C-alpha cells in the first residue's frame, strides 16, 4: 500500500466515525466538536484530491467560522440535551429511508464505476489559487457577484430575525 | 490497492447517508442543522473527486459557491433558531408544529 492509500483509509475512517458521532451524540456541544473532526478529515481528503485551496477554505470557513458560530449559539442559549422521545417506529422508518438512500447511491456508484477511466495525472498548478481565481473572476464573475448579494441578504436577514422589537418575545411580555 | 474514484464516491455516499439519518431521527433542531451541513459536505467531496477525475477545475469553483451558500444558510438558520428559542423556549422539533408539517 502506498502512502496515498494509507492516508485515504485513515481520513475516510476518521470522517465516517466522527460523522456517526455527530448524529448519535446526545449533547449539541459534543456534536459540534465531532463535526470539526469531520471537517478536518474532509480537508485532508481535499488535499489528496489536488484541491489545496479548497482544503484551506474548508478549514477556515467550516471549522473556523461556521462551527464557532454554532458553538456560540449553543452556549449562548445554554442548550442542553433534550429528551429524544422519538417513537420507535419513526426511528426505524428513518433508518430505513436513510439506508435506502445509501443503497441507491451504492448501486449507482458500483454500476457506474466500471465505465469510468483511471485517474489522470494532475496538471501543473491544478487547484491552486491562481488557476481557480482565473476561472472564478472570468467565466463565473456574474455568479461571484450574485454570491455577494446573497451573503448581504443573509446578513440583513439574520440581523432582522434576531432583533428585539420593543417588548415582544418571551422575556418582554 | 490504489485509491480510485469509486472509493471517494462511496465515502461521500456514506457521509450523505449518515447526514440523512441525522435529519430523520434527531429531535434537536441544532443537530438537524449540523446533519444538513454534513450532507452538504458529502456533496462537496463528490464535486472535488470528480474535478480531480476529469482534471477540470470548474467543479472546484462550484464547491466554492456551495461553501458560500452553506455559510449564508447557517447564518439564517441560526437566526431562525434563536428567534424560535426566544418565542417558544424549546429546540425540540416535536413541539414546533405550528405549521402542521
């Protein structure tokens, strides 16, 4: 086994284990911390897939910003574990549907993978900032500008949603 | 054994399935939000492995946009979550049935 295989196996097992812990841990704080682990494993896989820029972005945006935001909200609201009073039948139904989705994806991938050619060699500068920037600010310039409008709208929306309007809400009544 | 495209695709399928499981079986709103993030990341992994496979960087640019949308989604989602907490004092999706969903 080469180094790439060993790294892939380590990161893949790490990602799946932490992802399972995210959806099974009772406390939200634990879930968020395991999600950081998943994000780091995925960033490692991105490096293996010749996407170093996206790996850096993954760590900064997901592990750095999004998870910190989630943790902030969890701690600010002092969320504790809530009783998971899911009826057993619904839990089984959920497992069944998730399993079905997984099975469908598995079948599609296994059937499709026989027609796929082998991995090509990585071209020079593939996935680096320069190459991605040229595409982003060339062909996708309009989409990039639209993204900035989206982020502005999300920002204004978030501020409007959490703003306390005089005397409303649980504690102001 | 060499790592092939199908291994990466299978891994992202597994992650997507785990995310689906979380959305369907958990009752805590914030954990459901995290499961959705997990599903988004599984899709990102698919994009990046296919970008590597086709030696085409445009798919990596798409992942960039997915990241932006995920950031916006988390910001708005958490804002909704906070206002629900203020009004209702609960995070349990069973208690939040005003829309009769």
